[in-house]
């Protein structure tokens, strides 16, 4: 017989000469132990992690919008008797000029010198609405590509100061490429080549801030967070106004390496609340080309725990200047982007409303979520004393004008002329040649518990602190 015909299928049991049965299965003690679970494929773990991250992101954004979202849709009342200022433009409900304009805005009346009286009253409150809606609105986003070195797919809960910085930078870019008078008209069909070009520029600016790590979006929050690592920040860390100012400078410098559009722009961050004229001139004056337009950022500390009330009128007066691009500030760990005021209340854009990421690389992507139709107001007395002032100066002449006219706007009224305490100072020399410059009213030190900023040796990028001592 063929041996293969006698082969029996192996059984779980075999006969033994001693007990008639031998068990080829695990012992009872082994049966008492739970069977080891088979390790799931790595892909399954990754998918589960991604799903968990998306669920957490969605829940966080839902809770955030419960806290802040209702304010976006609320209507804000504006007085019919007082003018509304928005980044150097004045709007009023009244159809004919009266003395109320001067009495309501004493400290800002100089700013009306270059704005025709017909324009001040002609546009009215509808002009304000159009102007406000045209400002770019950067908010929390969810479900964007994971940030490098982290699992974050949303900046909800920690990215508000970065978003405020993006809004200020976006306003500078709008002024640079489209002009301060540009208005977004979503309900009007494009009629001519000029309107088509403006629409393309508008979309290009938005694309630069797209929520993705891409050379085509050099001003994305992904890129800002990556560059923030050199400032001692990690994804998920909260930024202060001074940190964001230096982050904006770094991201613009990095963007100019791959994008020729930024070759004509420079960002200068004032150290120790002092603008050094010679440093600005050296940075903006190109020996082989024209003067570069300047984005001037001035981090300041205007009080200890609360805003010193003597500086309130100074802040509102700065918002009446045409070259002001806003103020990054807000309340502690609740950043806002201030763009105007009425009476004693600041008008702002709030980044805390969490929205789904928009794929700005798709043709004709929607612009609706990048513009806010609901202006918000906040009493200036509630403003945190730490903030960053922003200015856009297109030409060398604009910078010279700024230097010559700014002092009355930054010096508190009613303070002794022998001991004036301006918001910031301007010095004609260079910072590296002035180890102990005169008239500096603030010294920088590290004191705020929640803002940790390292010292960097390079004087050009020195972030000595988020804090300033007010004397």
C-alpha cells in the first residue's frame, strides 16, 4: 500500500498507552490567561488616530462656537450722533456737516485734513459697512492638513493671536496691491479688465494665507508655526503681540525667497518701543532699485494689568491715520484685531469663530468666509495693555511724513510737557550704535507669566520680551 494512504488527518487528541488520551491543546493554566490580541495593522492605527483627531477637532470647534459664535451674528448698534472711524476713514450718518464731528473726535481732527468733507459725509454708514466688509477676516479653521511635528488639524483654542497677525498683514497687502480705497463687491458681476484684475489680486492675497504648508501659501498658519519654533514656540503654544510681530517679519522674509511679489516690501519691528530711522532707511533703501514699501510694527505695553487710561485717546487717534493698518490686541489670551472706533469703543474683527478650512487652490473658491459682515465693538477700558501697532508706508515720502507728524498722536494729552510719556519714540540714529539712546521711556523685560519668549542674540531679530516697564 502507498504510505500516503495511511496518513490520518492530525487530530487535537492522540491515543496514549497509559491514559488513553493525550491532549495536544494548551494547558488549563494557559486557558486562564486572556489570548494575546493580534496587533492591528499600522494603517489601522493611523486611521483611528486621524479619526480621533477629527472628532476632537470637531467637538472643540463646536464648543468654541457655542462660546463665541453667537457674537458674530449679533447686530452691533452705532450711534447716529458720532462719527465712525475705520483705518483712517471717517463715516457719519448725518448728511450735512455740523460741529459734532470736531467735538466727538478732537484728537483725531488732524487726520481729516487730507480727507474731503464731501467724502466724510457722502458715504455715510453704508460706506462704513462696505469698508468693514472688505477687510480680510482670518479665523480659527478646522480639518486642515496636519501641522509638521504635531497632530494639530485645527488652531482652535490657541491660534487667535496668529490669526490677528494674519489680518493685520493682509490689510497691509491689500493696501500695497489694491489700495486703501479698494472695496469687495461680491454681488456685482465683473464688468471690465480692471475689476477682473482686482478680483485676481484679491484671491491671490487670500491664497497666500491658505491653511496648508505650501510654497503657494507662504503666509499660512502652518508656515508661521514652523518659523515660530525658532522663537521658542511649539504648535499649540499661545503667542503674545511681540512674538507675532517678529513672526510676521520672519514669514515675510521667508516668503520673499520664493515669491517675487514680496520683493518690494520690508517689515520692520521696533525694538524697545523705539523706531530707529537710520535702520529703517537702511532696510528700505535699495542701492540698485527703488525704495521698498514698509510694514512698520511697534509692540508696546501701555499699563500693568490694565490699560493706562491716558493712552486710550492715543490709540483711537492712531486709528484715524490713513497709514494705520490696525492694532493687534484684545483681552488676556483672547486676541482681537482692532480696526476702528466710535466714541469710547473699539471696532474689531474677532478670529475666534471656528470655520471649516477652505481649499483656496480650487478655481473660483468661495470668499464668503474670509469677510465678516458683523462689526463688533468693545470698550477701550477692557483692552489688554499689551498690543502691537501696525502701519503701512508705501513710499519714502510717506515714511518721512510719518516721522514728522506722529508725535502728537502718540503723546498723551494733559501730561506735563517736561515729562511726556509717548506710546513709542523715534530716534534718528541706528540701534546698534546707540547702546543707551536718550528719551526711551520703556525698558523691556520678561514678566508676564503666560508669555515665554527667549532671548535671541542677533540684534536684528532680538525679541527681548513681550513686556515693557511703564514709568
